[in-house]
């Protein structure tokens, strides 16, 4: 491995992908290859034309093989997957990636599977931290409960599919479905904690933040908070799930003010720029972690607020990645934009 490292970031068009790309480009010792399923993904155009690539969607059968081929062709040292559905796919091919000399900047497969199954996560963390009562959806889930309650998908990112159910009759009308959960509704404020853990599981930094305004599940206004109780709760969750590298831990206070676990996103958050601005550059630290380089045992942060806006990227029309025949698969096979 040369002093200059090549990193592949998938999901380059998402907020997390853009944050990672910008962080790593600031280092000066990293070449970033940006990949996305969408030729109009903004993150693609933060890197030179030769370092852009199209790949299939994370759930598409050809995603893993396309990423492996891209890693081989571009001599990638580290892969940063940023989309929920990509994470377990990449983790299941960790041995194949390692055989090509590629290190994976994401948690272990076991950690991913626990976090992406919100029922398994609640079971894993119950007794470690406060967890709202969580049952599989059925009429019996109403027994002994105060209403309203939250009904949400057992898996899935963001706030998609979440609803507030006001009465036992309304809950009973939904029937029984193990793909859905019933969870106590907590009245307190919600927080996100970006947390980075070493390869031995030791917590390097836990940065709580309040989400002052949220759009499509992503914080567009927020601030970091020096709150030891939130930090300690997030750290306990991280240890319970065996976290290495980075996760976003969502907490909400109960009626008596105790932080309770809602869910864990086992990836970089969409509001990562706020955490970076607070003094904890998690993408850069994660790169050093997975490369086996020394990192501080603890990284402090400062309180800072953020508001966000759309930013334009202007380029020559000829730079927009063409999709031959309009078929994404053709573009991947041809290595479009990868150089």
C-alpha cells in the first residue's frame, strides 16, 4: 500500500456519502472514488471525472460483484458503504474484499443484522439501557399498555412507515404481522448521537445533537450538546451491540427524563457535517482505524449549531455520466465514469 490511499464511497449522492467524500478529500493523502446508482448524484461530481462510477442499487443482484470489480479495477484500499441496504451486502463479502486487499469501513455483520432488525436491537439492549416496551404487531400487544403507541416497520431507515395509534381498537384492526412493531410512545425530546468506536470496541467519541428541524429523516437544523447522560447511554448501547467504527444512535427521553433507546443506524449519519464541525472528524478517524493507524483514545467535541441549505455543483454538461441505452447495467459493465 502506498502512502496515498484509494477509498471507494458508495451511495455518493446521499448526505452521508457527500459528508464522507468532503472529509476525506480535505486530508490530501486520499484519492476518493465516488459511486452511486444515480448518474445525477451530486457526490459523484465532487471528485474528478476519472474517479466517478455507476453501480447497481444496493438490493440489486449485481451490486456486490460490481463493487468488487470496481475495487479491483481502481485498486481500492478501503470501502465506505453509506446506505443501509448496502451494509450487510458488503459485510457478507468481507472475505472477498479482503482477498483483494480492501478493508471495510463499517461494523461487523453481526452488529449490522442486530441494528437493522429493530426488534432484535430492543431485545439485545433491554437491561443494558432503558428501552421502550417493544412487541411484534398483534392484538395482544395492546394488553397492559397506555395509548397512544407507535407502530413502525421492524426494518427500514428514517421515519418511513411510522404511525401513531391512539386506541386498542385501532391497533387490533391492524391484525398480526411480525414485520411490524408496537412500541411505547415516549413524550420527551429526541436526540441523535454520532458515535465512533475503535476496532476493540472502545468508545473514542460520542457526540449528542438535537435535531431542531428534520426533513425526510435528515436533520437540516441542529446543534451538538455536551450531555454526559446521553453520551453514556449511547456508549452502553455501542458496547451491547459490539460496535466498531461508526453508528448513529437515536435516543428519546421518557416521562421522567431518562434517555431511552429508539434505534441504531449502523452507518454514518446524514448530519455528519455537524459532528465534523464540532471537532470529531469521524470519516477521517474511521479511515485511520481500519488501516490500523494510531488514533486518539478520546476525541473531545465542542457545542456548535448548524443550519443547512442546498448547494449547487456546476460542471460542463459533457461531464454528466452517460448511461448507454438508458440501462444502468450496461453502464456498470462498461465501467462508465470509473476511468
